[in-house]
C-alpha cells in the first residue's frame, strides 16, 4: 500500500517519538547548503505542478 508524502510524514511523526520533524520553506540552494553543512539531515524539494 502506498502513502502520500503527507501521510508518510504523519505516520513517522506518530510512531517515532525520538524523531523531530521540522518544516520550512527554503530555496533549493539553501536546502543543499544546509544538508552539505549537516545543519539538517534530509531535505525534500518539490517543484510546483504546471497547470
């Protein structure tokens, strides 16, 4: 069974007490810098859908 991204994040948040989730909006360059400098462990980058 597949999960949407939001559903997956909610499941992690509910089931893993020692995991901290923080959401922010950054530019792609800022995200890359944060991951490479180990400020954050993981980043998700989404492009808005074209209509």
